[in-house]
């Protein structure tokens, strides 16, 4: 690259940075201007909510202060938005119980306001809380309620996210084929929206489920696609999740060097961004790598940290994985009492997440959703079907009238033909009768001629007599 080209590149880059900063400054200036001219009213409250969203303020006290203001001069919709944002922060921090309380409050407000858009978001968030708590039937119920509203509203920006989380639910039940189907649907919709973050998420999840099916080749392909996109958009949490999953593949293939590197990098990123749930999950993977390397003390330390974190947050799947790791570590260290204790915890947690009854409820819930969806579609199409049926009946009626007319004409034509047939038969009889008379007269004439000929012949001399007379006369002359 020449100096001129390089200078041009840097010039354009700094122009873009400057323009982007200017655009951000305009938004902030606009919000700050509103806050200067309005105070302690609905307008200022909306500006503060917008400011919190724009700056991505993930501090619970900020939203608590706005909730206090909303109780004084805000609307119920303002309160729902504030409580939802607070719940999202709590969920991200791993405080599932408090987050659930927030989302249930939002659900009540949204339902009273008949605010279907926000109600679908509340359903979705509650579904995710129950999924993390290992309550699959309730999670499925809320996620399907959310999806139903979003599809009815044609909310294209939110449908793929819910489809993705339904895939995650089925994956947690080891229904990997069904999960892949949901992830493919979400991927298509994310691509239609050109949503790089969503596309990267779908790639990551497709990679994980292909890995679970033993298809490590496609799993790596999807993971690499996801990793490239997430690095491009500087999605640290996403990069950490992909590295965690790639570490799982390397661990499965006993490529312990790459497994260790992937898990360590993933753990560092998750600790940096404060992803407590993710830290617990990655610690289990890291501990599993140390276990295979024979470094039991490091494996034990990672496993205990993972167990404490997952139990504190109430993350059932992370608790199950940590207990499974610690069972193996304690057994290897000949601490069989602790090993048995961890084994019991592993089994009880595993069964609470995935059991036959839960799977039946999941399938039943899915069938109910599909049935309701079909029923809704049928009701929507009823009017159109009635119109089509009416048109068909009218067409059939017209066809019947045409048929009746045709039959009538056929009968008339048949009667005419039958009459003509009778007349021709009578004419034929007359002709035959006349013919018989002519033939009879002709026979009488012929008989009469024959009789006269006989009479004439009887009065005339016979040929022998004539011949005799001629001979006699000749003799007399002599």
C-alpha cells in the first residue's frame, strides 16, 4: 500500500470516527437539552429512560431512582419499561428470583394496558428465567406465548430471538435435531434483518448442537463463522461463548492444549464483563481440562468455584456440570464420601432438568402451540373460505341450470326426432302398400297376357302340322 493510499485510509477512518462521535454528541446534547428545560414531569422521565438505554446504564440504583419518579408523575407504560430494564440487569447479574419478580410486574402492567408488544417481551423474559432455573414446562409455555403474540403482530425483529431461545430449550432436553430446526429458522430471519449479532448467535448454537450430534466438522465451521462475526462487531460476551464451546470440542477430541487456551481466554472475557453465569459454566469446562491433564488440585478448585457460583445464581445446568466434574475429581482423589455426595447432586439436578415427564410436557406444549396457531389461521381464513364456497355454490347452481336446460333441449329434440321417425314409418308403410298394389296389378297383367298367348297358340297349327302340309303339297306337284 502506497503512502498516498495509506494517508487516504487514515483520513477516511478519522473522518468516520469524528462523524460517529458527532452523531453520538447530537443524541446526548438533545437529551440533555430536554432535561434542562423539563424537570419532574413525564417528558423529563422519558428523556432519562432514553438516556439510560442509549448509554446502556447497567446500574440497578439508576433505574430504581427512575421508578421512584415514575410513581409520582409517570405513566404505567413508563413504569413497565423501567421495571423491565431493571429485571434485565438483575437477570444478567444472575439474580434470577428478583429478575422474575420484575418481569411478572411488567407482565401484569402490560396485560392491564393491553400492550401486546411489551407483553410479548415480558413473556419471553419470564420464559428465559424459568429456562435458567431448569423448569422446562413453564419456560416452554411462556416462550410459546411470546412467539404467538410476535407472530400475530408480525414483529420481525423479535421473532428470531424467541425461536433461538426455543432452540436452546430443546437443546437442554437433548432434543438436538429439534433445536437445530429452530436455530435454522432464527438464522434465516436474522439474515433477512442483516442482524450480525443475531446471525453470530445462531451460528454458535448450530455449532453446539452439531457437536452434540457428533458432527464436529460442521460444528467447527459454524463456530468459526460465529467467532469472526462477533470479533467484527466487538461482541465480547459472544466471543467468550464461542471460545467456551470450541473448548468443549477440543476437550472431546483430547486436544487439551487448545482446549485449555480456549477455556482460559473465555473465562478472562467473562470475568471482565461480569458474566457470572458464564463464568460458572466455563469453570466447569476448564476444570474438566485440568482433570484430563491430571492436575487434580486445579480441577478441584475450578469445580468448587463453578459449583458455588451456579448454586448462588440458581443455574441448574451449571450446577449439574460442576457436580459431575467434582464427582470424578473426588473419586480420583479417593475421597469417596464427597464423590458420592456430588454424584447425588448431579443426578438430582440432572433429573430436575431433563426427565420423561418434562419431555412429555414440552412436546405437549409444542403441539398445543401448533394447534392454536392452526386454529387461529383457520379462523382468519374462514371469511375467505365462505366467499369461495359461496362462489362455488353459485357456479354449481349456474352449471345445474345449464344442465337442466340442456336436458330439456335434448328431450325436445328427442321428441321431434321420435315424431319424425313415426311419420317416416307411416310413409314407409304407405309406400310399401302402394308397391304391393302395383306388383299385384303387374302380376295380373302378366297373367292375362300369358293366358291370351295360350289361347292364340291353341288355335294355331303346330309346327309339325305345317311341316307335314308343306311336304304333302310338294309331293302332289310331282
